[in-house]
């Protein structure tokens, strides 16, 4: 159901000076997404008549982030404060009766909380309803000054607090619901009475309250929903909370997480029941784990799709790759983008794969590079095998059939094909295709020379001997005669 009288305004034009960054504040990431994207996503289920994002700093990049979420944008250039940002939104708001206003830098707010805020506003027939939070350390935030238990008199910014007001620990989250016909006249009376010469939206609250309008406050049940991100420390705090919530959701769905505080999981990640995440694992992007997977300590998976019962041993990196049921990789394997490991395939230590398919039950267990390779079922790739897929200009394919045996330390110079059931002799440099069931051998032929080593040793020993007496005569004799003399006396 759409809320036809409700519009949403997200204030996202600011620079974020306190972050000391070249990137606009709302584009900074926490919990695996840009701040403003979290806000837009939290708003979407409200099905408002329209959602307007106020853009300014790095407007193009901010637009690129919010555009896929069916929002409009309005440009605030230059930025003269949150009150000014609301004035910019006015034309786009049209005939909406209510506006839910949110800052683009408070990403922890949840849809349920926003719905409750609008419901409180409607039920109280208020001019404004503020989402507030009670914080142990309210410093940096505007404080809520109440005139009665239910009604608000003003929001006072940190820089304008009196000594008494400094004790107040109920903060303004900057998330409000306004009845627009009450907001506009109040905002028109607001003056830029602060050191930044900005129009503060917060000042409209005192104007409304002074006129006798109803200004309500709803305290967030989880105070973290009110947290904004003005500094890097704020970003770290908010990221911490997002990660904690995501891990809790996975554990709730039947995933074991060892030392959870060390595990980082992005918001779109899913994991099947009885999967186990060991300490210091990162599951990023759109990674999907089947049931009963085990991800070893220190492994980082980004956009990986794992079937059931997949084991990733410690310290693997897996990007944009698919691992079917029962696959085992690592420890210390690196899967660069574009791989498909079919059921029960094995990839061992110090193996690097890129854009390669490994057939069912096939193995590449040690010290190998497979790039642009297609490998059939039950094939064994020996230790130290390298596909030479790059000729300095192009990437070339290597195609290896089923039940092939590639001997250790082979170089397969692509493009090349190894037929089903073929062998490649260890140490070969294969430059021509090997037919099915054939042997490809491409290395210097071995020759054994019986007795060569002992003969060589004898020669060496003789030459050493011939040098020794000469040395002794020269340096040794006078010393030994002197010693004897000393002993006699
Ligand atoms: C604001 C509130 C403060 C509240 C805090 C909660 C004001 C004056 N103060 O302070 O009471 O406790 O949020 O986090 O509103 N923006 C624009 N255009 C502008 C200025 C800002 O779009 O001209 C956007 C920013 O990009 C940001 C949001 O408005 O997303 C809030 O601005 P910010 O500078 O973060 O305000 P705070 O100092 O945090
Ligand atoms: Mg802020």
C-alpha cells in the first residue's frame, strides 16, 4: 500500500568536513554499503508517494548510488544548512501533506522505527515529531529540550548549549516527521544565527513550539538507530553495529560463528544451516554459502557462490567464483574471478586459478597456476603445473579432457588441448596438443653414465692431495721445529 500523503526527504548534500576526506560523507561505507544507500533502503518499504534525495557535494556519485532505488534528486548548490536543504526540497514535495525527513549520514535506522515515528505523528496530529535517542555520551549532537513529558520546546545544537543543557542526554537523530503546512511558515522565520551562517532545520522546532504547535518526540528503542556519522570514529562505531546485527541474523538462521567479533559479513551475504565460519573470516559482496560449509580462518570470499558441504581451508581468497557441492580448496589457495569448480573438485595449497573450470572430482593440489583453462572430470594436475595462457598480447585457452594426468612441473603453452585419458610427462613444456590416451613428453632425454660420479670424486681427491704437501712445506716446517726445541729445554 502506498502512503499517498507522505513524501520522504533525505538530506545528502553536505561535504562531511569532519571526516577529512575527498569523498563526500554519505558515500563513505559502513556495514558494507554507502551510508546514504542504507537510508534509502530503510525508507523503501514505507512506499511513500515520492522520495527526494537532496544532493550537492559529488552530486553525480551520490546520484549513481541512490538512483537504482527509485528516488528523485534535487540539487542544493551551495549548501547553506539543513533548513536550506529542506527549502530546496519544497518544490519537489508538491502537495504531500507529511514529510519524513532523514539525514543521509544516520544509516542504522530501521524501517519499523520509521513506521512507528510516522504513526506517532499521525496519532498525535502533530506539527513535528522527532526521533530521539538517549545516549550515554551525547556530545556532538543537538539536544532535545522538552517542555513537558510529551512535548518538545526546542533542539539546541552542541555549540549553543548552556551549561545546564549540557547535561541533557536525549539527542536529536535528525529524523523527523513534519506536517508540511506547519513547517514552511516556521522555516521562513529561521535565521542563520550560528557561526557557520547556516539555516538550521532544528531551529524550526523552537519556532513551531513557540507558536503553540504540537512537537512530539519518539525515543528510539535501540539508541544506536539515532547515531550519525560525522567522524571516522563514528563510521567505525556504526560499522561495528551493522556487522554485529548481520552476524546475529546469520547465527539466528543456524550458522556457527567462532569468535564472532572477528568475522566481517556484508549485508547481502547468505549462508545455509550448519555452516561454520572460523575466526577472522570475511564474507563480502553477494557471497552465498550452501548448507554445512566450513570457511577456514583468515579466508576472504567476495561474490563467491558455494554449494552444500564445501570446505575452504584457512587463508584462501576467493572472488567471483562458483564452487559446487563437496568442493574443497586451500589452505592458501587464490581463486581470482571467473572460476567454476564442479562437484568434489579439489584445489590445494598455493594454487592460483583464474577464469577456469575444474571438472567433477578433478584435483590440482599443489603450487599450480591455471588460467583460462577447462579441465575435465577426474583429471589430476600435478604439482607445479603452469598454464602459459598469456603470450604478451592475448589470453589463450587450455583445454584438458577427462581423466587426464598432468605430470609435475609441466608448462602447458596455450592454446593447447590435452585429450581424454592422456598423460603429460613430468617436466614437459607442452606446445602441441596431446591426443586422447596418448603421452605428451617434451623434455631433454635422460642419459645415465655408470661410475661417472665415483670417477669424478677420485679425480677431485687426487687434485686436492697434490696441493696439500706444497702448502705444508711452505708454512708448517719452521713452526714444528721451533716447537720441538722448546719442548727439549
Ligand atoms: C545534525 C543536527 C543535529 C543532530 C545530528 C544527528 C542540524 C543543524 N543539526 O547535526 O541536531 O543531532 O544531525 O546526526 O541539523 N546536509 C545537506 N545540506 C546542507 C547541510 C547538511 O544536505 O546544507 C545534509 C548532510 O549531508 C547530512 C545531513 O544533512 O547528511 C546532516 O548534516 P550534518 O552536517 O551531518 O549535521 P550534524 O552536525 O550531524
Ligand atoms: Mg551528521
